[in-house]
C-alpha cells in the first residue's frame, strides 16, 4: 500500500502514467555528512510523488549501526535502519561530508563491496566518492565529488581522476559534487524515468534553476572570481593551479604567457591585490590546508605535494597565513 510518508498532499499536480513498482533509493549516511546535499537529493523524489499522487519513489536513510547520523552542521538525522541486505534493483548513495577519508569503517567498505558484487547501482553524494574509492568500486568509471575535496582525493587515490562536473552518470555509478548539484542529479534521473515535463515541474517546485548539462562546472568561472576577462591573467592563474606541486619560475611563466614580468605583476596587483609570487603561495597554502585536514599524509609528504622547500618553510608560511602551525592543526583535528 502507498504510504503517506511517500505521497504527501500538495496543491500542484501532474498526470503521470506509471504502473510499475516504485524505484527504491537507499542513502547511507556517514558521520559528518553534508545535510544540504542529502536533503537536495531527497526533496525531488518527495515532490515527484506529491505531483503524481503516486508512489514513484521510495527512499530510506540507513546508517552503519542503525542509529542516527550527525551532520557536519550538528543536526542529527534519524535512521530507518542499519546496513543490511538490499535488492540489486535498488540504488544506493553514500552520503559523506567533511573528514571523508576517515568516515567509512572497514564494515562499511565491506558492505559497499558486497553491494557492488551483486550488481546494485551505487552512488556518491558530496564526498561519498572517498568511500567508494576506498572500497575499490570506482575502477574506470566516470565520477565526481565536491571541488573543495578533489585535491586531497587525487593525492590519496592518484589513479582515480574525478571530473569537475556537477554530476556524473556512468550506468552503475552515479555521483554528484554536493550542494544543489544533488538536485540536478536527481532531476536527471526523474527525467530518465518519467519524462522531461515531470522533471521541469519538480525543478520549479524546488525553486531551482536547473542545469540541463551535467558538464556544467561546479565553481564560478575564473573571470567572475577575479573580476576580469583578461586572457593573460586567467591563463596565468590556470597554470599556477595546475603546477602547485612543482611551481613554475616566474620568468618561465612570463615566457609561456608571452608577457613581461612587469605587466604580469601589474595585472595581479590590480585584480588580486597580490603579487604573482604571493598568489602562488596562497594556492600552495590552501592546498596544504586541505591535505592536512582531509588526508593522512605526513607533513613531509604534504610539503613535497605543495612545492615547499622544507617542512620548516611550510610551517612558517602556514602559520603566517592561518595563525597556527601545521602540527597544531593536526592535533586539533585529532581531538
């Protein structure tokens, strides 16, 4: 029997001809998951049912032990149950958030592998790809995760390269970058299941400007971020982002861009209020901060991965920017 949980009442409606069984989704909630991304995935399913006044979808929030899961914002979400046997016809999304490298236990990883072996469709929301990678189920499939966590992911899993897209659907693996991208991902699935009209109305009900292109970038364009379309400056920043581990000497950067050092310095000062060297250091320190908080890499390894000459050099620059040393940050996260 259809449940009121899955078919809430609402003013808007849409005729949908669907007589088959409801599509099942299971959301595995890991510690410190991102609440926004989780709710952004759930709500389109609820609204689709509400509009159709049919049980098109069912969904369950599960946790490793069946207890509630506390999100990164401190809110606890009630669980529908613990991990267990799930139909291979269902879809499972791993929902994660901050500190993703430590979110999944051995039991969780074993359970994910078991679902993959039986052919269940798997997915990752926000940083869920970390657990999927740890479980070894991504393989050569196309996937993505939140842009903030991609540098740490690539350092941890150098053979796996995420895309920068909002979401990816590679058949048996569906992933999204988090936030409102989870809504775009679910709208794409709703359209696939029941047509574009339902997906469009669900998007309108969410007051969501839908991106019909999964390849839409996660972040604002560089031109918006720095407030200019100057091609030399934008190319310089792109090169810096790509060479954080092995920074290009400033003269080599200028030669590549076919621009004088004075011109480059003038552009950076005008649009970033930093010199090119200072901007490079900012990128390197931000990368170091991400690796310290989201990986188990040693400080020596992080020093090499961010292009600093020594751990003491990293420590001085890091403390100057953040007010505490890398080791102090690690101690704080360990508490």
